[in-house]
């Protein structure tokens, strides 16, 4: 008997949030050796080697203090404080980030941008700094630049921790086929981290989205969701009911919302009219993808629920990432 996603109201403590800062299940065994670069795009192999070299270089030394206790310029240090992986969807950035996490011998954390900002919301800025102080490597997946407040929090966190020797590895997404847009994303990132920019190495990864088997592939839809659900622990809900429920659950709890599920069933999916609803759905899709929870849906294919007015706006990258992921999650086993 299917459960209902709308009946789930998880309670997550700050300690549980901190303990969850590890790579998602599908990247538990990710390594530099298991990364399969596309030979048509040499940047994939070169970036793999560059990230491996960054991890192998070891921890950064805390910046030395000069006269009167002032920190010497970061440029004096030959050790990079971070690497930033910039590229399109499905080129292996998260795999490489997880490989860096696993290869790092010291204390380390791995989380999405939203997970770190949620931790700040739960513990406060100083509490988060205290928790992460002493970490040798902090991995930030899907670094976001569209919320000025959250971006400022993360850049402050990077600055505070880097001054004690913590290093960072971060990724972001660039829309497929957007020629040159990846370089703009890198420039935005470097501008936002300001004083730290000269200690970050930006690495551009080119390539095609491995999740799409064909250019014209769309998310699968079924006529009878209940009959199409696989065996295991599954949920069945109306699409609108789930979207409404997401408004009552903080995005930091979406991981717990889908925990233990094998599939979610959604009836009567349709395009969004409200951007806030669309962004909450994107956050849920990210957590479903991390947990590899299959989606079975009827109605509008779930990669086509974003009107052109939304796709042409500032959240285009998020919507296209979610579209790519629902195509993969809706494929029949």
C-alpha cells in the first residue's frame, strides 16, 4: 500500500544536519579512477587530474601574520585554498567532488550549497564556523549565486575557514549549449568570493549530459500511476498536493522527507504558475536524485513544467538541472 509524501513531516536536529554532510549514496564509491572522461572532451580528463593533484597537495597552511598581526596577502601562498569546477549538467562534476572527498585523508565534509546555508540557519554563523573549524576539506556542490544573502553567508564562511587552513572544492552548473555562459558563471563566483579569488583555481569541464540518451528525450509519463509504481516503499500523491506540502517543510528537511523511499508517484503534473513553487520543486528533485528515488508521474512530462517565462529568467540553470534529473529518474527500471 503506497504511503503519502504529504503525510511526512520530518524533524531534523542540527546534529543530524551536520552528520549528513557526506556524499549521496550513488557516490559512496566515487573515485578518480572510476571517473570515465569522454575522450571527445579532453577537459574532463585534465580536470580530473587537476582535482586529484589539488587533494594530493595536502592541507593549506593558515596565512601567515605580518607586522601588527595583519594577515599577509593570500597571493604570497603557493598553496591553493580551493578549486571551482564550472560546467554543464551531467559532465561528472559531482563525481569528481565526491572523489576529492574520499581521497582527502583528513576531516572533511560534503554537502550542497543549500545544506550549508541551512546549517547556518540552524546553528547561526559562528556556530557553523565552530563546527567546521579544523576541517581539512569542505566540498560544496551546486554553488548558487542567485540569492545575495545566502551567497554572502557562504563567502564569509569560506573566508573565515580558509584563514585557519581549510580548503574548498566547489561546483556549479551551466546550461547545456549555452556557449560561453560557463565562463560568466566562473567570473560571478570569483567576484563573489572577492579577496579569496586569487587562491581559487577555476576548472572548466566541457561535455554532453550523460543522463540524456537522446537530445529529444523527455521525462516518462504513465496513464495509471498507482499501477505503474514499483515494488518497495513508495508514495502516491496528487502533484499539486505535494507542491503545497513543500511550502510547509523547510528545504533543509527535504533529505529526510524522501529518506527510505524507492519511488514517488505523482498524478496530474502540470506547468508551474508560481516561481516559488517551482524552486521548491527543484530542491525536492535534487534530493530525489541524490537518493536515486524513482519518479512515476502522469500529466505533463516533468521536464516540461517550467514555462518559457521562467526558463528565460535568473533561475534558468536550476530549472534545466532539474529537467535533466527528472528525465533520468523517470526512466523505467
